[in-house]
C-alpha cells in the first residue's frame, strides 16, 4: 500500500512544472524552517528569496508570460470569489 502511494506521489511530482517544484521547496522552508512567517533575520531567508527569484524566472520561461501578470490574475480572481460570497 505504501509503495502504491509513493509511486503515485512520484508520478505527480514528475507531472509538476519546475516552478511548481520550486514552490514546494519554498513552502517547506516557510513552514518547516521559518515557523510559517517570513522572517528576514532567519538564516534561511537568503535561500528563500533566491528560490522566489528562480521560481519567477522559471514560471516566465515555462508559461511564456510574466509572473507578475499571473499573480495579478490570481489576486483578481480571489476578489471576485470574495464578492460572490457576500
């Protein structure tokens, strides 16, 4: 049973884009090393920041559009969802 789940996990990882894999590492640093909040004084912060820059670069290469545009679209979508809930 465990090997089946492990194989499914590995298959999903293989299907992930590079920037998504980088995001997984960023989240690990944030929640496992920084306690869930960005801590500019944490020794992991320079790595955290560098990974963000790498994620943006790989997103733009893989998706063919600026990263900031994707972030803006996601924020707009969240606003629409909030307005619909009210």
